[in-house]
């Protein structure tokens, strides 16, 4: 079945090198797997050239049948897990950068301690447009969901807090309420850097903040800038914990932060989820660090 899965992946990716990385093989070995299949059926499946490869007529027929066969085989293996009792395999997960780094990684570490034969492939990205559930077994998302085309389960919350360095607060003073922020330097997170988007995102109608002079799509970058006295940040408490503990950042405007944002786990709607996926979902749902 591995040769068939590699053939399907080559047709999907249209790149031997990408498939080689996916299966932890060399491009030469990927080519040998394709050669093996072609010898088995005694017909060319791929027409290869220096510009790439494309399916032959026979290859198109083979792909349509092979995809169904691979899916049936995977389903069979999932059902056999009930008899083996040994959860194993690889789980491909996508999550936002900050949540994945400062919260999810601890959970995954504990999960792997409990299930050492299950491997985790964690991809971190804040770009929603580039992430497809078809490419992953599950996806974590922070905030309210708009698409209901998959199963979602609330598994956590993320609290955002306002912080600044002691040096900044000494020079500019401590804001007493949200509206005082209009007189301060605010370090903006790109997805919601502007005044209007902050109001809409966090439903704080009284919020008054000038558009930021310094913005970034990295919360960690903004954290470093805040530690250097460059302004006030609004970021997840998990990202700022170490700085709060060592007093390089001071929490301000306590009680005026936006409500905690829900964290959802998304996964495809299937009648029979693989055992490894069900175990991970249950572990996440009951996790307490």
C-alpha cells in the first residue's frame, strides 16, 4: 500500500521532492516506488520530463481506483486498531503560532508521554486562508467560528491582557482606563491593529486607540518590543507569563480586557474516526495543566 500512497501523493503534489519530504524518503526512492507500480501493471502511469510529470490515460484510471483502495485500506486499519489495542500512527495538526507554542505544545508533550507510539506533526500558522482541513487531521482555532462545514469542539480559552515595561510606564504613566490608551503608544497585532477592528474584534465600544506606529504579525515580536519600552501590548497571558513573573512587563488595565476568546478543535465529520484521533480529542477535552 505504501507504493500506492506515494503514487497518490505524487499526483496530488506534482513534485517528487515534496512527496519525499512527506514520506521521509529521497526523491530517488520515490521514483523507484513509481517504477515498481508501473512494472506491476506493465504500463506507464506517469509521463515524466524535465518540466515535471503528468498522468497518462492509464494513470488517470489507476489513480481513481487507487484512491478508493487507499481509503478502504485506511478504514480497515482503523477498524483493526480495536483488536490490537495499541494506538499508533501520526496525527497532523495545525494551530495558531502563539497558542501552539505557549499552550498546545505542553499538552502534546503530555499526550506523547501517555501514548508513545502516536507521533505528532504540528504545523503553526496564523494564516486562515492557507489552511485546509483536508491537509490535516485536526485544526485548532482561536476566536469565534464562521464556517460550520466541520465538527468543532470548544476545548480551551485564551485570555488577552494589556502589558507594558516598567520603563515605559515610568515615562508615559499608567493608563487608568481603556480611553486613556489614546494618549499612549500601542503595539499592534496585524490581524486587529486598527481602532475599528479592535472595537469589532473585542466588542469594547469605548476603546480609543490611534493606529499603531509599530505592527507585526508576531505576538512574540511585539512582546520583545514591549520589553524594550516601545509601547503597550494586548497579547495572550500565556505568551507573557515569564515576563510578568520576572517583572520585565507589568500588567495594566486589569478588569478592562476583552472577554476570553474560545479555542476550538476542528476535525472532519466521519462516521468512524481513527483511534489515535479519538484518543487525542478525548485527551484535549479533559486536559488540565
